[in-house]
């Protein structure tokens, strides 16, 4: 490699490593705050109130994802491209157009849903109580659209620290409002917390994004011609955005509809397993951090460096998610008993199922971002359509037969389909390796240990000891790999310390 190539490679590694560290630390804090927020509500609300709130919240999140219209992903491709080409004015006008359009549609959507909220609460969720939480959530849609757009822009320009601080600040604000006001205002406190936090943090995020991009950006401007040009790419991203929102939130909706008389109690159980899994989602920051780095490498023609970095990321994600799965097999019920209440211990199988799908989900997101770079958004859309179809088809009998646990396994199955389809397309379009024999053995050995732990784990007796045995055995089998990872991490730490 020439001196310039080595410098570029080092800059890419530094950006990736620092982004993973900062975003990973923030995601751990975010997950912990998310847990304490839900625990506060579990202890302060009835199962029906808790189930209705998170049923309404999952509906809110699906609508919020749909209001993106795929334009957020389109901007994530255009920002690094326009910056390299120094087309700053075009970038400013495109961002302004997207923001004005999304906020306008969010205002109209929120108003209509607020009017329809009583009907939705009674006839869709079967909830007899007040629907004020649903009203407050849908009224937060315009501020939420501004917040998510600003976060996407900060990630695109690799301002990972600022993005992470804003995310943590929002959830800290939600937790503090619940902690201080739940005993006084009851169930409505949840809606108040989200509405207030979105409005305040959205304004801060807007200022941060404006400073990160350009002084003139994020001012009122709209152009139908620019929106139509952006829509040519974003129309395919709509499928992936809405589809991923379905994956993340449809379970609660299906359980509410198909769960029978105790549907809201089942939604509550499912939403106990979900925040514990979200604490484990540290590896999901890898696609988020890798994407802007990969975009710059792709547009700069550094394909060899991109392939090498992709292979490293692929293997690390696989090993990390395998350890999370093996650890959850023994500790799931114990974690729920300690973190929430013994009343929710039956949610443990759902937690294991959700953790099992974690690798497929994170890897599919990584593949989607790479396919976007290759200007193949239609492949993303069809992969998501296939996964959503399998998820729904599996969830209906799964919920009818096994309740919320069946919904969790249906989600994992759907993510598996999305992963398989997107991995095939990445190999064809970008010629990126799907792994090697070593990575295949990482996956197969984890699967064998998971089956053994499920079948024979009861003989060990102590669930924490079972998790330790499974994880320890996995690390021992792949000791050379983990020692190599530690060695490379230490080498990189020394290089950073020396200022290289």
C-alpha cells in the first residue's frame, strides 16, 4: 500500500473503532435506561395499562417509521457523495426539502390519529380505559420526525458521540419524568414523558445537525422537483423502512388481536422480554457505525479495504451474538425475575427467541446499507417483503398455539429469511464474502451448544452456571479466534495511544 492508502485505511479504522466504542457505550446506557423505564411502569401500572401503553407505543413506532418514506436512507447515501463532490448547496436544499415534507405529513397524520384515538383504543386494542396515552403519542409524531432525521444526519457525517448523547438524553428525560410523576398522574405519565422529551430533544438535535452540516442547512425550503428526484431512490427504501417497523412492532399488534381474553396481559409479558433483549443489542451499533465509513470507502473506490473490513465485521458480529444467545439460555428467567418480578418469569422463552434473532437482524441491517451503496434498493425491498410475509404467516399459528412465545420465534424466523435473501444479494452485487469455514464453524458450534443447553441444561441446576458453562465452552473451542481478537484490539489501542 502507498502512503496515502495506508493513511486512508488508518483513518477508516479509527473512525470505525471510535464510532463503535462511543455508540456501544451509549447503547448500553440506553438499554439500561430503557429497562428502568419499563420496570418503573411495570411496578406502577396494571398489566392491562402496561400492555395498552406499549401496544400504543408499538403502533406509534410503526407509523413513525412509515413517515420516513425511505428518505432518511436516501440522504445517508447522498450526504457523503455530495460532500466528496463538494456539492454543498444541493445537499442543503435536499435536506431542507425532506425535513419540511416529513414534518408536514407528520402534523396531518398526528391530527387525524388523535381524532380517531378513542375508536382505535376500544375496537383495535380492546381497552376500556382512557386513550389519552395514544393521543399524546401521536401528537409527538412531528417532533419525533425532526429528532430521527437529525440523528440520521449526525450519523452520516460520523458525529457518533453527539448522536449518542442525544439518544441517551432523551431516554434519561423519559425515565426522570416517570420516576417523579408516575405516582401522581398514573398511566398518562408515559404519554406525557414521551411528548415532552421528543419536543425538547428534537430542538436540540436540529441545532446540532445544522452545525454539523452547514450554517445554511435546515431552514424552511421545499421543492417538488427535488422531492420527486429523491423519491426515485427512496420509494424502494419505504418497503424496507416500513417492513423493519413491522418486524420491530407488529408482534405486539398481533398478540393484541389474536391473544384472546388475556391479550393485553400477553402484550405486557412480551414487552418485559423485549427491553432485556434490547440491553443485549450492543452489536446493532456496528451496522450504524460501519455504514458511513463504508460509504466513503465505496465512493472513494477503496473496494479492497471495504471487503477486508466487511469480513472482520461479519465474523465479530457472529461470535458476539453467539455468546449472547448461549448466555441467555440459562440466565433468561433469572434476569427477568431479578430485573422485573417473578410474576413475569414466563416471559423467559420469548427472551431467548428474541436474542436468537439478534444476529439475523443486525446482519440484515448491515446488508441493507451495503445494497444501498450498490444502488440496489429494490433488492432491499424484496428481501423485507419476503421476511414480513414469513413473519406474519408464522406468527398467526404461533400466537394461536403458543401465545407471545410463538410470536417471538416467528420474528426470528422472519429475520432469518431477510438475512438469507440479503446475504445472497450482497455476494452478487458487491462480491463480498459471506464468511469462510472458520465463521461457519463459529455458527454451527453455537447452534450445537444451544441445543445441548436446552435439552440437558436442567441437570446442571443453577441457571447462571449453565450460562457460564455454555459461554466458557464456546470460548474454549474458539480460543485461538478470541485470543487473536484480543491481540488485535490491544495492538490497535497501542497504535491509538502512540498517535498513529
